[in-house]
């Protein structure tokens, strides 16, 4: 009988198995991946061979036969390390090991040489490559083991920040001690989506952040920065996709502890003052302390060997965050005047979770996964004098209820070698309720230019209260079919996002004291509401009552189809279409927003230039839609009343800080009031402009990757993104009298007629809806513009025990609005920021956007010094972000142009004439300073170097590991965010004494101590 000798060439594109931390392209997929390749004999493609893939840790085995062209593909494999066996009948003719990682195709090509002179099968070794020529999308793949080798904070934002083109967003969107959020490709931080085990865990209320689990639970991470397939949607920024660990045939237990002691944190240098640095203290972080400890206990193994597995963990946590803060008013006008101590531990801060995997047969498996991340804590508020740093008496305590329960069930069925079906059901529940023990004392904020001791102070935190929770139920079905050179995928998913929120002001009021300079004006719904016509400063107080709420929600549906066509051995074409439907329902149950069959095309190619898997040219073009966040429903259709009344006052009640002797500035409450929303519930016919399209972005990526050697790979990628259409609420004079109108800025619009103001459109004699048409020139809004251009260059190196990844990104982000949120004024009202509310707000708005970080350098990696000892590095150098000079007035009092609020790019300077006594300066005679967006300089460069060291050892057969991570080792505490409001709140002509003062600084040097034991 003729014997066979074989030579094998494996291209293992899973990053964890080859070059760690690579930013290669990825195959489509949620929680599984494919193993594919070819079998040739003496260079000739051969059919009829059997390819077997076996995971030795679970016994899971799948096999397929090679096709006529010698190719094979094992679809939807669980991630893990697999032994690959090639068989000709009952004879093993090839064998090797490769790793299947999250979302990354693993390719194993076998060349078998016939040899009649040998009696053995000879394996001549494997060749590994750094370039994935089998897919088109872009991003980062990193395993849990790789992540543990780096000095990185244990949260999803820190994972995402390792990827090129991802920067840290505005600090104001995280509470002190938080890590912040990530901006992908110039998008706002509220435009990303997150998945764990295929279940979406994005914050559905505002799009800010994601649900997460202890890092001991994670197995692999995938960060998609662009070009992602039609399977993924509802994001115009990026995708964070993660999977958790599973059990194996061997029972394993572990205890992992991490401690961030405040005693090892460097002293904070963060202190800023008003009046250009000569006034009172604005922000003070020198007394801030953060102390976090957690312990993760895990158990995993086989309930039934080779069939039923479990991975379970509990994670008791202790967290103490003490920091100075401000009360009441928007932060731009209020100095630190209280000290907060937020603590959570014991059973109130206990995470538990588990994943159960049932391998019914080699072709069918079922997974059950769930966790509880409930976190109940105490938030104690104290009086605080920022000038002396003295912490005063306790003013009140809030109970914070956060988190909830998550559960999902998923199924994977390989019906045939070519047909695979996956299905998922899941539910994510989360709570954000804050309950104060003091609901009598109103919110009080004093923004006047007075010594701290003379400012009005409330008798409690003044925290608004009411139930607040989200619930997201999800269904998903995907079908994948291999047809010759085509991999065809179709899928459907549905989400029902239900929310409930009530908001009631403590004490029934929210008072803000401010000063109007001579000639200073307060804007109303129809021009100036009130002007200080005197020659002296005038103190006023306004009372904003924001109350209401109830249940509301959204329904999201999507269908996609995609074909990955291997046109030739060297050329892959990926073409897909995605259809999205969005529907929003208010508290009354009435639909007020709906978009159907919005088509998002996705197209890409990958060209293996030399046919050797060592270089590729690739490109993608696509459109991505972002659904309205549920916060939009709350603000627009939950019956919220938002009224602000302006008063003069005679004094201040020392007991609770409330004004006494109040008189409406214009004589009556009705004439001194600004109404920004009412309890009338709008219908779709009234709120949504009938021809409006949803928010979406278009993207083009062109890239080139090359493997210089087995150790070194280079990559360059160009990215262009633009907003194709913005959807925002227009609140000008042509909108409905009681609420704004959702439309596409810069386009003609039809406004519903609702004469009786009942929230429904009026009909004509023929029963047809009545509209009033307006041209784009009539509305006077500019077209939405947001463009992002970037060039990423990467060098990836692996030599023996050294892994390094260096990237440099040059980027430019320009436009007249940021996106879903508005970072430069810290407005988190996703989808309904003040952008496009009035034309005046966009006079000067074109310029560099808040996430414009022109230059970003990243270097991270690890080095294994010995079998037991390794060190890690993670460093970033980034240029600062643009700054603005916001004003509170405008060059026209035309209500078609400017409303009762909004930050403009004009600052009142003087009046050309001396108006008669007790008369205001006419707008036509006012002199303004004009400062377009981004013209006030930039924040300083940010430099951060983190180092880690870990040591592995064994005691009595128990594997142990001790580690230390030092963050910001050079203690660079440069300013990350500062006050950009030149004029006082709603007070044109009154200089804001806190303008230019810093809000936040880079966190001081800190230490994390870690210890783990495994057996």
C-alpha cells in the first residue's frame, strides 16, 4: 500500500494564537467563529478527506468532508483551542492545533505529499501569519489572558481604548471616580453598542455605557471600530463584543482579589478658581478619596462529562467614593459646595452569574447565561466650603439602587455541513432609582459672584426622586448557508425596550440665584423675556419645576442579508443589506415616532495581493443607523412639565435657602414664565415631520496590511465618516406651540396643524391631515454636518517573550453638531440636545468637534522575563480637544431664530447708545463678540503611562499569581475638561466668574494590588 507523508501550512488568524493584541479585520459573528481552509495532495485540491476539529477540554467534536475544490469550513464553533485532524478514510494524514477566537476566522491549509518510501506520517511544522485575508471589517481582538498581562482598568471602556481610532470622551459623562466613555471614529460617546454572549447590553435610556460583568468572567473581547457587517446595527460609533468563559471536563476553582487602596494614590493637584484663577475655588479634588476592593470566587466543570458544563462565580465588592461636588444648577455656574460619600458593600454589592452549556449532540448545543449586578449604596451629602476644604454637617442621605438581572438562552444547530441556525432570547433589566431621605428641602444653587459664606445654601441635597428603570427583551434568529464559494447569512432581531421614570423635585422647587448685569437679558419663548434696564447689577432667582413621567418604550426590528463571496482564491467580496424599523411610544401608549424599512447597505472586499496570506488590500463602505434613545420618549412623551419662573426677591430663608418676598419679574407669573414642555402627549402625526429620516452615518475605509516577517506586521488604514442625516427636535416658532417637532435640519418640512392643542393633527373636510409647509430657508436651520477623517498606522511586533503594539492616529472631526449627546455643555439628552432647537444655536457652530483629538499615540504590550515573571506596559499620548466661548444671548430677538434657552457663540459687550432710564438697550444697538466653535484654543496634551508586574508561583499544588499595576506612573494631572461658558446662566451680559476654570483633571497616580489562586 502506498504510504503518505504530508506537509502542512496553517494560517491561524485568531489573534490570541498568533500575535497578541493585533488590530486585524474580523469575520462577522456574535459569539462563535469559523474554522476553514483547504486540503491538497501534491498541490492538487482533493475532495473526500475528513476534517475533524476537537476541543480536548470539553470533548466537543465536529467534522466535515472536503469539497471538490479541497476546501472545508466548520461554522459556528465555540471559541477555544482545537486539535485539527485530517483523515483519508480511517487513516490520519494530518494533525495540528489552532485557536478559534471570538469573531476571527481561523484558517488551516494542509498540503499533503505522497511518498511511497516511508512508513510514517511526517508533520513538518506550522507557519503562522499576522494578516487576515478572509474578512473586511476593522478593530481589535484581545483575550482575557492578554488583557490580564496589561495594566488596564477592568472595564469595557479601557478595552475599547486599546484600539486605534478610539479616544476617551468628555469627563463630564462620568461621576467622579468613573472611567469615562469611549468615542469611536469621532462619534459621540452615546452611539456605541455592546454585546455579551450575543446579547445586547447597551444602556438603552441614553446610550451612555454598557452593562458589564467581573473581568474574571470574560474570555475574549472584540472591538469593532468600523466596517462591521450587516449583522450589527443600531450604532454609528463602534461595537464592543465580548464572550464569557464556560466550563470544561476538569473541575476548576479560583479566588481572585483586586484592591485599589486610596492610601497608595498620589495627592490630587486638581483645584481650580474663578476669575481667571484669582477668585474663589470652583472645583477641588484634593480631598477626594476612592477605595475599591473586590473578590471573585469561581467554580467550573462538567455536570455530565463531554455534555453538560457550568461556569459560576460570585463577586462581593466594596466601593467607597468620597469627593466634592456641586448642588442644583448646571455645573457651568455652580462651585463645589457639598461633599459626597458614596459607599456600597456586602450583600448590597454582590454580583453573581453563571453560564451553562449543553452539548446535546455534536451538531446541536444550548446555552443558558445570566447574572445579577444589583448594587445598592448610600450617598451621603455634607456641607462643604471649597475655599477652606472644611467638610461640614450631614445634610441628607440618598439610597442608590443600581443594576438588575440579565438572562439569555441561545441555541446553535448545524443542520447540515452547509446549513447552520442560531437563535437567542434574552432580557436585560436595570434600575437607576435614587431615593432621598430628605424630600422636604428644595434644591438650591447660588451662581452669584459672592463669597462662599454669603451664598444661599439649602437644607438638604435637593435630589429629585422617583422610580427609574429599564427593561430590554430581545429575540434573534440567524441562518447561515454555504453555497459553493458563497457564505450566505440572513437574520432577524427584535427588541422591546420598556422604561419607567418619574421625576419629582425635592421640596417642590429648584431655585437658582443669579445676577443680571446692566443691559443683561433673559430669553423667553418669544424673544427677550426680561431685561435689566437699570444701571446696576440685579439679583434674581428662578424656580424650575421639572415633574412628571411614567412608562414609555421603543420597539426595534431589523432584518439583514449578507453574502461573503470568495470570487477567486485571492479575492473576497462581502455584500449585505440591513433593514431597520424604529418605533417610539409615550406614556399614554400613543406612538409618537416611527421609521420603517431604512436600508443600510454594507459592501467590502479583501484582496490577498500575492496569494500567500502575507499582505492584503481591503476596503469597506457602509451606512449605519442609530435608533432614538428611550430618554427621548421621557422628555417628549411622558407628560413631563418643565416650567421656569423668574422672580425678584427680598431675602433668603436661612433655614432652607428658599427666596422670600418674591415677585415675578414682569408682574405676573404668566408673563414671567418659560414653558419648555407640558403634559400634553404628542402623536406621531404632530411630533414627527412626515418626510423625516432617522439619524445615520456613512463610512468609507481603505486599508493595507503586510506581514514583514513572522515577528513583525505593519498596517495603515484611512477612514472617512459623515452624517448622512440628523434627526433632531426643532423648537422654533414654526413648531407645535406645546412641544418641538422632530425633523431633518436643513430640509423643507411640513408642520402639523393642531388648533385645539390636543396633540393630534387636525383634518380637513375630506378627512386628510392638515399641514403647513415651510422651506428650508423659512426654518433657517443649516443642514447637519459632521465629518471625520483619520489615518491609522500600526506596528505589531512579537519576538520570543515580547509583544508590542504601537499605533499613531491622525484624525480631524469637524461639523456643526457632535451627535447623540453634546459633550461641550455636558448634555446627555441623547437625540434631543439643544442642537437644532433654534437657528441661533448654529450661527458659528461649524468647527472642530469635542472628540477632535488630532494626534493620538498608543503603545502597549507585555514582556515575559521568566517562566514566572512578566511585566506590562500601556501608554497613551494624545493632543487636547477644542474649546469654545459660549454666550447666553443673540444678535436678534426674532423668536423664529432664538428661543428661551441655548448656548450661542455670541457674548454681549456693550450698547451703542444710552437708552432712556428703565428701558433696555434695543437688540439692534447691542454689540456682541463672536467666537465660532473651537476658536478658544485646546486643552493640554494628555500623557499617561501605566506599568504592571506579575509573578506566578505554586503552594501545595495551588497555582497562585500576585500582581501590581501602577496607573499614571508619572502622575500627569493635566486638565481634561474646563468651563466654556463666558456668560451666566440665562443671563446675557453677566460674565460667568467660573469661565475657563477646570472641571476635571487626569486621575493621579494610583495602584492596584491583585492576588489569585487556582486549583
